[in-house]
């Protein structure tokens, strides 16, 4: 392979072309493209937004399970008479909705419709109080005190 005027040799003997002198490299332009950050600031996600997103994910998983003819899921159980028993959950706690924790529907399409309606309500913020009431409580940091 012939020598190129503006090229760099690689470990396997091939040549890589270099950037022309008029073209500015990425590192040279970096300070113009972005502002450097010396200390990354952590942005805390809104806990209610996180709970809404998890609720939506769980709703989708349960709808998928119902559509695949599963007999049970994290939010539902198919009863021997063909009806469905549903309980909406946040983490490991059942949500109390309208004073009730469990709901019964006649068939799979009705169960899917109920779950989808709950998902829309959660996204709209209608279930925020119920989600907050069932969220896991964080334990505070325990510090040892030394006697004076």
C-alpha cells in the first residue's frame, strides 16, 4: 500500500487518513459545543412521577398477562366461574380505591378495560393520594451518639 501524504500507520500496517489541517477536531471544539461541569448535580425524580410510571408499567404487564390467557398476575386472579378478581397495587400494598381494595369483572376484556382506565387515571393524577398512601417509607439514617 502506498504512503498517503496525510496518514497515520495502524498496528496492522494499513494507513488511516488524518483530518485536513483546516478541519477542527472534536476536542478543539468541545468547549464551544458544551459547557464543562466540574461537579455533576444530581436531579431527584419526583416520587409521584416515579410511582405513576411504575403503575403504568405494572398495568401494561397485567394487561399483557390477561391477553395471553394467564390465570393470575400481580393484580388479578381468574376465578373458577371465569370472572376476574382485581386488586391494584403500589409496591406490595393494595390501593384502596373508592373505599374498596378488590374488584370483580365478568371477563378478560372487562378486566383489561378496568386496568386501562386505572392507568389513565394514574397518569392524570387521580390516584396520587392513594399512591402516596401506599408508598414505601424510607428509613432515616441512624447515627450513633457518643455519650458526653
